[in-house]
């Protein structure tokens, strides 16, 4: 991009300031820092009291949970307000001076700049000085997001400089964060060396180190109790594996990949191979027990039988529901997965079906009913709204939570629903309920509320019968 050669470029910083209460950067200025132990880093100045410049207290922020206290800093040099563009466009340039040369100046030269275009990348967590493509100076900690791609974190909330905006970079001094990363890398290499030729406890692994052997033995035991048991059922929960660790084989739960490494939590509740087999039996027992095909598919393997039962049940209250509405929300099927029959579901917008984990035919029908209800509500637009007054919500007793919204809606079909939202200063939640036609079969408003409060109980959602009974506007809105 620029004409000069970054490989031979050196920057000289000649405007260092000693750390003094009355001579600190402006609030938020990003600075190159010389620490009292001689290392160099950078950070954004945050005084504890930015209005009182006679007090020296604060820190230089380097990123999320990453800062340097001012007590650790010997000198600072602002990186703000520099534009090196004109210099960098000169191919003869090999040295750029930041600030005046002369007496009482403090000179630090930084070079060894590298470029992403040359295929050079910082090591993980290295804090680097950056020359940006707009000619400015910056700094940040390298965060590799994927292989050969990342960014430089420079402030809280993971604020970062994209690598596409950086012309050249050079590493500053090592720090605790980088050293921890390097020690982890060294430990990884030591672990790889140890695990080249792992040994196995002959008592614990007398059936070998192939975990499938242990699963098959456990499956044989379970099949004597549950004839329908299958390997697919046994492996529905998080899988167990046998892997080397510190040069020895271990048996443990596979928690998947974390930071590029497979995380396995070692199982320590037994000492023999048969203990492992017995554990796998118990671990999978509940799943296998709940996979009885005579219970799970008691209405057969035709998905339409289950969908019709669910549709007919929902249609009783959600009278406007039709199959087009239902099918527009989600689709269902019964298919074989790894040799076992499973209920399958695909929501609108998804490309693939996935297993709907239901333990019985009736559980599955209930799940379909809830989705059909949701589809019906979404398809029925609101035509009128009544919000319970704030003074009324203020009287609600929600055990420390505050009632924020309690709203009734009349739908296009003449039906009603209610929305309730509550929370405290740190969390909250909301629920929406359909008010069934059964409630409106009541002749009197008093009886209507009794039925309504079976759906939205006052003890759980803040407003009881006396509160609602006194609200004349609500009574009128509900048609009484």
C-alpha cells in the first residue's frame, strides 16, 4: 500500500512524559507506555477523577478485563494525532521521528515491523504496536478468530482493530497474558509428546482402549432388560470416550472442542473395566427405558395419525386454525436415524429436519399441540388492546419482581389473549396466554374471572380476582 519498506522501518518516539499528576494524557487518549520494569505496552488513559488533575490515580485500559495501573507506569507517549501518510509514501524512508529531537527528550526506537501480506501473524495474545492503513498509530492484543484471520483488541467490550485496516505491526513486550498463552502452548507440546506412546491400566482397560467395546458390552446387559435397546439410544446423551492424557489412557465424558482442543472430563467413580461397563449401563438406562417403541409409537408409524390427533385437540379452542396455518409454522415426520425410528421436526425457515426428543406418543402429540397453538396465535392479528393501568400494576405482589406490562388483546376472530411481563433490576421474563372460549361461556364477569385465573393465576402473575373485578374498563373490554 505505502511505498516505504516496513521491514527496515524504525519509529523513534521523542515526546515521552514522566508520570505526574499535572502532566497526564487527556481522558481516553491511547498511549505507548514504558513500565517501571522496562517493558513497553500501550493503553487508553482512564483517570479515577478526570476533573481533578492534581490527583494521580487511574489506569490505562488495554482491553476487556485487561489494564495497567498508573502506579506501574514510568513514562507515557501519546499515539494520538499522528498521520504518517506522507512519510510512508516515500520509498526511501527508513526512520520516522515522533516529536522533536533535542535536549530533555526521551528516545525509544521501535522496529521489526511485519505485514499480514507477507504471511506474518502475531502469536496469540501478543500486544502489538500498529501502523494503520490510514497512516495513524494504534495498538492492541492479537486475537485469532480463525486460522490466519483475527483482530487486535484494544478496549473493553472487545472493541478491536480489524486486520484489514492494519498496514504493519510489531510485537511490544511480553506480559502476563501473553506468558500464560505461551505456557499453555508449551504444555500442549509436552502433552503431545507424552501422548505419542500412552500406557493403559490393565485392570481398568482389560477390554482394550476402544470405547466401542465397552458400549457393546453395556448394550448386551441392557438388552436383557430392555430388548429394544440400541446403540443409538445409548449414545443420545453426551458420549464417553477413551483418550490419552499425560501419557496414560483415561475414560471420560467428551465435552467437545474448546479453543481448538477436545475437552474430556475424566470419570473417576470406578477402577475396573467392568465398573466402566456398569456405569455406561446406568448412564443410558433412562434413555433406553423411555425408547420403548410400543409406547413411543403406540399409534403406529404414520405421522398423519399423530398430527390429526393434535390438530383436532387444538381446533376445539383455536377455531380459526387450518392445516395451512399449522404447516406454515413447522413440519413433522417419522424417520429412521442410526437405525432407530424417531419423531422429526422442521421449523419454518430451517432446511433440515432434526430429532424431536419425545419419550412417548402422547408427549409428542402434546408438543405438536403447543406448536399448533403458537402458529394459530401468530396467524390471528390483534384489532384492539387494553393495558392495565400502571397504578394497578404497582399493587401487584410478585415476590420482589415488578409487573411491567399486563395487556389484553382482542383478536380478529373475536378471541382474546393476554401478555404479562415482569422483572427486577437484573432479570425478567414474559408470557403470553390464549384465553380459551371456555372462559367466555361464563354468564357473569365474576365467573369469567374464576375461569381466567386458572390460566393466569394471580399468585404467579401479580393480579388476583379482587384486582381485576374492580376494573370496570377491563370488564367492558372483555365484553361483560
